[in-house]
C-alpha cells in the first residue's frame, strides 16, 4: 500500500478506527479500517485479530453485491492491521439520525428494501451478519445504502446446522434466541433488522433506555420488544416490524419473504406530496 495516504478519521469502534485514505496514483478514495497490534499474544488483541480475519475471509470469498460494502485488500505490518474497503461518503444511517433526527417512512422503506436485498444475498450464501444496525448500514450521497462490518459474521456450516453458538453483536439489536443461549441462524438478522427499522423511525432501537443487563432480561422474557412508533407510521410499517419480532424461529419470515411484504413493495405514488 505504498501509494496510499491516510486522511481524516471517519469513525471509531471496538475494533479500531476507520480513516479516509487516498490512492495517490489514481486519486480514488477508500475507507481503511485499522487496528493497532500491541501484543498478538494478549487475549484482547487475539480476539480483535480473529474478528478482522473472519471479516476478511468472508469478504474474500466472492461476497460482491450492490448493497454490501466492497473489500479491496488488507495489510499486516506487525504494528497495524489494515483493511481497505469501499468508501461510503454519506456515513452511517446512525450518523444521519444523529444529525437530522428520525427518518421519514419513505426513506425508511428505501433503506429497508436495500438492506433486505443485501441480507437475502448473504443468507443464500449461508452467511449470517449478526450485527445489523444503523451504525453498520452505510450511505452514499444519492440515497443508496450498503451493509458493512462483517467482524461479527459467521458462515453457517450446513443448511441443517443453521443454529450456531456464541454471542456477538450489539445488545439492543440482538434476538432472544441469541441472548438466551439457543444460538443463531439467518433469522437472527431479521430480528436485528426489525430493531433497525424501529431505530430509523424513532431514532433509537427497542429498550434503548435500559442498561445492558436490564435490556437483555427484557429481550429474553418479554412477548414483544419495548418500542413506540410515531402515530403517523403506517399500518404496513407496524406489521413489518411485528413480523420481524416474531419470537418463533419457525414463523419468523426470511429475508426473501420480507421483500414481498406490503411495507417494502408500496407504490411510490403513495408518498407523492407527503
């Protein structure tokens, strides 16, 4: 990466920082995720590197879709581990909400459909994202979004073995089956998508006002998540979210099924003048 120059900080997270960078030979800009490696023998560093390599392995295995952030390469110089990714200049949906407030239903429908298309693609490749949330839905400047951050993703070993163990993700977006130790599958992402739609429409995921342990208890034991959608939100949107929050894995819809839900397929003219 000799021709690259690092620019401004785009964001920080538990797995390091993301910077804007430029290929000085072509002038093209990219996003570079970087983690400083203090000691590869430390438990924390080992977990971080494992997550980064998991992300790289998934992205290298032919994961290419219009609604998934593209991977371009990586470098480990012994001090810093870097992943070169597609740059999304609009930041995240979480950033958009923080700056402008909750989204309109029309905007939410557009983003939700695009995320569903990305999830459908991943699920058909037996990949579970496991951390779908506003912070991991990135935007360009034209209303398009893409799923990012595959550090929590896992490939399902077989179709029949579609429930895996381990808890990874962000508490408020996690499904009850994941939190109560029953593992996860493709439909874990559907629950998280429901939380993300609530976030888009209200500014926050369900149970956001609770501390982590209290939120875990509520998610695992409550019949329905704690959230309240604005009065202006349509019946179709309420039904879509309710479908995502179906506690039974057998009855919770798939990403492919949700692409045909009336919330997602509503005609554009319904929003003209609103």
